[in-house]
């Protein structure tokens, strides 16, 4: 009989994050649910929230364009946060969320804006989503298996000219 995996987050993620970010902090279930709701509000159209929740973390489901808002675009792994959120300064706070049919698990990372999208998600072996905050700007990102990049949406802060602008 197969042993149940107690952690939704893949084993190698914590060791990788500790090398390049400050010590990752696991969020409690309420905070993880709130972060996932914020992610859904930022990247998923309202009418798709329920279907996305059922599909996220299920290995055989492949998500397509209908699951994402029109402002979302595809970006390469090696895109740096400081380039995507140009003009923003400060400490990057990234929340990474992994899902399974049993539930969600989220981790908070803090670091420098020179980090890439790959530094947050690590690889595309398992579906993950995240919220990156830098100053007033937010970056919502999503990756699924074999995607080789991320679906992203940038929301500029109030001081910016355009509320939803991708470079």
C-alpha cells in the first residue's frame, strides 16, 4: 500500500528556497485559503473560480486559456521580478501555493527583486500558483506541469498610470 504524502509542497522546494530566500515560513490553513482566494481574484475570472479550485492540484487536469483573465500573459522562467515590476523598490514578498485534492499549502518567501520566476516556483513538475508583492505592485503567477514558464498578471499600484499593465 502506498504511503500518503503528508505535505502538499514537493520535498525539494524548502531546501531550494532556503538557499536563495530568507527562511520560508509555512502559512496556516486560514492564511493559505485567504492567499488562494486573493490569487483567484487576481488571475482567474469570477465565473471560473469554482472549476479552478476543483482542477488545481489534480495531476491529470490541464488548464487552458479560459481559466485566466485576458490581461494575463506567458513569461519565461528567467524573467526577473525587478524587470517585470520595473520602477518598484523594496523587499519582495512571495506567497507560493501548492494544491492537492485534500487541500492547499502555502509558504511565504522574502527576498530581493533580482530573483527570477524560477526562483519562486523552482520547476514545472507540479502545478503551483503565487502572489509576488513589491511595494504597491502585485504579480500573480501560475505554472502547471510541463509549461516551461509562467502565466502572469501584473497589477500596478495606485501611484502608477495604468492599473493593469504588463511591461
